[in-house]
C-alpha cells in the first residue's frame, strides 16, 4: 500500500512540476514571482494531503481487518505468573477450568529453551522428515541414516525445560474469552483490596465462591494456592518468538542501542574524514574558471565515491541493525520489526545528510557557502545510487545465496533432505527494510523539492521515483507471491511506526515552501523551528487518526475450530516444545499434532494439502506417536 502511495504521489508531482517549469510562458513577467510562490505552496499542500490520505486509508484498513476478520487472538489470552516448574498443560487447564467454571479449549506453555534451540530445531526437522517419508513425499533413502546415537537424553532435556512464566490459553468461543478477562480483572481487584468488589450478576456467584469466611480472596483463585495469575490480550501465533521466552525475561536493549550509537559514531567519523572532504573538494572545483580535463575527471570520481559510499553504507547499517535486533529478545515479531525499522531509518537518514551538515558547519566557520546547486546535485546522485544499490542487493544477493547453497548441496551427496530443505528455503520478505528504503527515497526527493523544485535534477528525480515505485510494486508483488518464503504479518505496529517517521519528508518540503513563499533568507534557527513545528503537528494528526479509528470488534458465533482451519498456524503447532511433548507424551489435554514449518503446510490437511487423504495424515501422526523419544516414559502417568 505504501509503495502504491509513493507511485501515486510522484506520478502526480511529475505533471505539476512540468507545468510549474513552464510558468514563464504561461504567466506575465510581473506576476511570475507570485506564480512560482503559489506553485511551491500547491506542491507542498498536494504532498501533505496525499500523505494524510495514506495515513488514514492504511489505519482504516487495519481497523476493518480487526473488525471484520476473525483472528486467533480473539479466542485466546496470554497468562503470566506461573512458576518455573509448572510444565504440565493439564495442570494449568484444570486451574482455569476451576476458576472460570467451564472447560477451555487448550493450553500452550511458553517454555524456556533458549539454550537448547539447535537441539529443538533438529528434532522438529526429524519429525517432519519421518512424516514426509511416510506420506511418500520423497523416498526413505533420501532422508538420511536414522541413528539413535546420542538421543538417549532427548526426553530428559525436553522434560526439564522450565516454564518461562507465560502460557497461552485458548477458548472455544469469543464470549468465553471475554468472560475470562472480566473474571481475572475482578480477581486482581480483590487481591489489591483484599475484599469483594462490586460486580455484575453474571460473575457474582463465582466471586462469592472465591472468598473465604473472612471476605478475603480464597486460595482457589491462586495457581497452586499462592501464585497470582494475570491475563491479557495475546499476539497472533504467527508473530510470537517462542525461542525468546526466558524464565527471567528482560529485553537486551543494549544490543540495539550499542549498534545504533556505533552507527552514529561511524557515520560521523566517515562524514568528517572522508565524505566531508570530498564535498569540500567539489566546492573548490566550482570556483575554477577553466578546469582541466584531469580536474573534471577527479571531480566526477570524487562525487561518485561520495554518493555511492553513502548508498553502500546504508545497506551495511541495515544489516547491522537487523543482526542486533535479533539479539534483543523481542517476544513479538511486530515489535521487533518496528524497532528495527525505527533504528535503521534513523541511522540511514543521518548517513545521507551528515556529510552535508559537516560541510555546512565548516563553510559557515570559513565564511563560505555550500551552494544550492551543488547540494541538489549531490542529493540527486545519492538518490540514484540508493535506488541502484538497493535493487542490486535485493535481486543479486538472494540469487548468489541460492546458487552458492545449491552448489554446496551438490557437492555433498550424503546430505539428507531435511538439512538440504532448510538450506534452500526461500527467505521471507521483510517489510521493515522496504519501509526504510522508501523513507530514505522520500526524504531525498522532498529535499530536492525544498531546495530547488524547478531544477532539472529535481524533475528527473521525481520522474525516476515515480517509475521506480511502480516497478517496485509489481516486482515486490511477484516476489511476495512466487519467490519469497511464506510470511504472515497481522499486527499494525510496523505501519504505525512508519506513519510517525513519514512525517519527516513533508516537513522537509514545508521548510522549503515556507521560506520561498515568505521570500526570506533562511537561518538555521528558523529552519529547525519550522521543521520541528511541522513534525509535531503531523504527529498530532497521526495520533488523532489512530484514536478516531480504534477498532471495535463484535463477538461472533464462529467457533474456534472453524477459525483455526483457515490458517496453517495456531498457538499449539507453532510452539515447538509443545509439539514435541504432544507427540512423545500425548494425552487428552495435549493431543498429538504436526509442527508448523514453512513449506510443510500440507501436513495440516484440509485446504493446505495437495491431496485429500485425512486418514493417511492421521496414520502418519500415529506413526510418530509410536516412536517416542529415548528415555521418555510410555505411560504418561509415570
């Protein structure tokens, strides 16, 4: 949606700039200055209104999705406060059944398996391999040699994984979930005040039973009689980072902050020691009346090195930030993507303008001026380099990785299919990097419009951006549907973060339009003040849009089993430890299930299977149950 919005805005600006460029032939000479001021104001208003339209349409789309479409989170709550040794789903299920007065659909415990992540991934891949060979996806000989060497402690490892303190409780109906939230809110108020609270008649009977003879909260409302449990709204199962749950969880923000400040430092050092002197050299070249051919070549080489270095360093910054974000330990993918986008976009934006700011400060101290023409020329070449380097990385890097992996697999004839499939799995499309790339594109284009809207560089840049947005929309749609790995992104946190960041490009254009309309020489203080005021007002508008578009989901009669059949993921099959425990120690509360693995959705049957053989899938599942982990008791009661 935001790429299509960019194509719409740039496509609208192209004829507007073309018309403004030829005002000399359309307006009398005495009215030309006024006409140019009016054209600049119209350009700004056009960009700002279209940006507001994009904010509103995307927020409304997210609201309609929440209100009209059923989601897994409408049938679940996330409960926290469990002790480390609460490893039984049946125990937690019995607790909720006793507190609520009805039976819940199931419980998925978030285990702490950070230290055993490689082990868990290997065992899940073995389960998928057994299922594929049983279903005839590929012959058994391609699955590798089945060995029990070193597997004797598997059951011991899984059984000793502790509870991280969180559990996801799933209900059969939306009304049950709403009742659970109200019930635990009442319990929390009782515990806080130590007495009964005013409540509706629907909950009165349960509240009375939860009080002892003194009117204080009874032990029955506590887990194991002493642990207070709190519930809240959960994220969608496709966005949960199960591997980041810890028994003593704490976000390691220092990883992301350290990389951010490291990028700031590197950007400043490079701007002072390399990029800034390159721009100063270009300023000195402009003063030459009759430059030699060698000097002209050096000028173009210096300009190319500056602009292309900025574009390449942006890709390095994005990779560093992404690597740091993965080490922070976010529990939700939406929060991880939003934080990654914010840090990456900030560092990339500073990288694009830091050398110009350094040169402006040096020029001010030396009594010279960084000319508008040179600034526009540098920004234009930076924009072109940014587009080219971005697309080269987007197209050539996955191609190189694929063929390198393919050659590595071809050289290893003994490599089993389950390991080769992981190596050849297509990467997911990361929306945050697309947002960051187009944010930089927008900032550079609006800076060109602010400095010199009728320049040839600006005209070509806007035309190039319009063509690039259309081409990116078509190619990304093809990649998302055909070449990238399947990814589900439902939470609008990334979109909300992008809305706040996209208040900066219109602010840059506003500064240029303001001083052109007022015919006033801009000073640093006035520029910063106008920019900050516009950003604050834009943030207020975005916030008002969000407050006016709060979703109001209505309860429906659709059962959970029907909603779960629409997607290949749920709170049970995405939890890898839950899958392992369910397969090797099944029970009524924890029935055996297939794991949710990218590219293996056919294991869940229904609309995801290429063949309609539910009996065959159930037989394969029972075949896995018959081969428990070494050391796991056959009798679940043991």
